[in-house]
């Protein structure tokens, strides 16, 4: 049979396309579904001005954080000095208590 159609033995001849398979009942071609991601915004395009503006904002934030860290360091030093003073007072009170009880 395959030899009668002109196809080599063991291979099926290519099926003929059916033009009405992709058509709706009115004979118009069926619309293809949109499978692209065009509904989502694409990656933002940064201009040099945008990059410089963002860089300036980041530099300002770094300056603010640095100031906070410096102020925290000053506060830690104040607390350290107060702790040392309290420790000295506690030592003197313990010595005075030892002398009174002796």
C-alpha cells in the first residue's frame, strides 16, 4: 500500500493539512491565545540621571546611619563612664561596710 502512494516502505505519508481545522464555524481563522508576559511591566530602564539621583539618596542614607552610629558610640561611652562611677561607689560602700562590721 505504501508503495502505491509513493512513500517509502515503513513510513506513513505526510497527512494533508485540513484548512477548516483552524477555522471557526463562520470560516474565519481561530484567534491564537496570547501567552506572552506583556501584562507585566518590563524591567525598568534607568537613565544616568536616575542612577545619580539614587546614588545621592543612598549617600544621604549612609551619612544618616553614620551619624546615628557616632551618636550611639558617644552614648555608650557615657554609659560606660556612669557604670565605672557606680562601680567605684559600690566598692567604697563595701569597704565602709566591712570596716563597720569588723
